[in-house]
């Protein structure tokens, strides 16, 4: 008995269109100084996106980030840096030894995690799962969640979420 089946042609993002978008974003053609180094790999099977967004990866303009919010995907397209562009990492002086700071939060300490901006603030109480100096990252067990959250130590008993500054 022969069972017929249908081959469904999957629809994927057009990589040539992504190449054109990157060239328009950088203002330079592919392979030229300031343009993409190579085309986006045609073997990529990215879900079709109606609106892609483009941005620079860093201030040195070393790569273009091409992303889609729904369905979520993101790729990085390297750019040929101009010969007169500053180096991405310039070391003017040798590294000096950094003094290790004493922890302000110790494992088991009760802490308050705060995050907010002007007009918005949220805080949660939790228990530190490790020691941390000011600016150091550590995990916090919050009662209502099964998984701990990562926080950054501010001072004794206070922390903030990564990406937020108080």
C-alpha cells in the first residue's frame, strides 16, 4: 500500500534581502570598507520576518545586528572596518592590580532587590545564596519563585537587577 504524503515548502527569510538591508544601513556595498565582509549565509533557515530591525553591535561599528521580534531571531553581520578607525580595545597603560573588596552581602543574608527609573520602582525581598562585594553579582532566592534570580550588590542588604541602576 502506498501512502501519499505532501511536502510542505517551508518559508524562510530571504538572505539576499538581508544583505540589501545591511548595505542600506551601513551606506556601503558588501566587500567595501565600512560594508559587510561577506553575504549572510544562504544556508541559514531563519523564520520569515515581516519587519527586521538593524543596529550597530558596538560604538566601533564592527558588526550590524539584524533581528526580528516575532518570531524571535538575531544574527550578527561583520563589517570591514576602515583603516583609520580606532582599535576596539586600546590599552594605554598596563593593568594595575585591583584590590579585592570585602563582601557587603554574605550567604544567607536577607536582602531587598530594587530596580526602577524615574516614575517606576519595584522591589522584592529574598535571601542571598552567595557572598558579593559592591558591584559583584550573586544569586538570590526569592520566596515565590523556584529558580533564583541574579542580582548586583549595592550595599549591605541592598541589591539591584542587572541592567538597572539606582
